[in-house]
C-alpha cells in the first residue's frame, strides 16, 4: 500500500555545519567525491577530492569530513569535469589512481563506468544530473569501437547499439523524471544483453530487480555493488529490490 506523508526529523548533531549542493557530489558505492578549485592556479583547474557525507537535506548534503569553509568546488557540470579528467588520465571517480583510459574492446568498461554515474543520478532523483550523466553515456557509446567484431557478433552489437542510443537520447531530452526512468528501464534491458554477450574486463556486475517499479510491473538495473540502491524510487524506497544475477 502506498501512502503520502510528511516526515520531520531533528539532526543528531548541533552547531554550525558545512553543507554543499547535491549537484556538486559524485558518488558510487561508499565513495563520494567533489572537485575542488586549485588556489593560485594561472588557469582555472580542479582536483578530485574524496569526502565523507553526512545527512541529506533536500537539495544539499552535510559534509562530515574532507572540505573546509572557504574552499571553492564545482557545483554544476561535475560529470563533465570528471569525464575530462578520466580521458586525460588524471584521477577520476571511476579511476582513482589515474592513468590513460585504454582503447579497444575494453571500452565497454568505460561505458559501464559512465552508466554507473547515470544509475546513481537516478538514485538521487536529480533530473539535471540524469541529463548530464546521459550525455556522458552517449559520448561513451559513440567511442566504443566494435569494428574488430565480424559476422553475427558485429550485427548483434549494431542492433544493441541502435536501441541503446535511442533510449539514451530520450533520457537526455526528457525533463520529466518518470519519463526518464521508463527509458532507463528499456536501456537496462539492452545493456544487460550487451554485457552478457561481450563481457567486461575484470569487473563484477550485479543485475538487480525491483518488483514494485511502474505499478508493480517491475524493472531491472545494473549495479557496481551488491547493496541495493533503487534508481526507480530513490530515497522514497531506496532499498527496494534484490540481486537476480551476478555477472563476472
């Protein structure tokens, strides 16, 4: 049964606390990062920094550790900054140690990494973050080079690619979260087929399912962690779902 209600809560801690907009934070699993502006740089430059989040308050996060008052951070376009850092071989969300992104068949790994940012944007129920992440996924799709595949394998990838591109364009162009989530569900079905067919290098992927999505029709998604973080409901039912398959 669904109900609508209003909850009020009191933060456990008291006193002044540092808060930042949710749009400034990228996170996957237990890791959360922001991009901090480097002081005294001739040209504007930013460096990734891992932070510890406190409570979520509507459109902001309390910062428990990692930032100090007066530091400047990227608030909008964080996905773009992270993607640029990754392509340049600098430390990034999905590649903390840095190093040039490899080319060839393992570009599917890069696509998966961008997908995770999209999935997490849905978990946060942030329309603008979803659009930004969808654009990064679209760019990653365009760079996957499957010309080494021949015959039926090549045909199968091209069919999947057409479907993936179609859904990601709908996510990117939509301004309604529920419409974005419907396209995301279709995208997930196709992306699962791609990973099952072609595989990822050195990754474990969790194929998860929420039976209550879309009026109990149910929907799947892929996750980098076994902990369920539902992209179809976000915080309203964050842990609704279960792992159906583990892909190694």
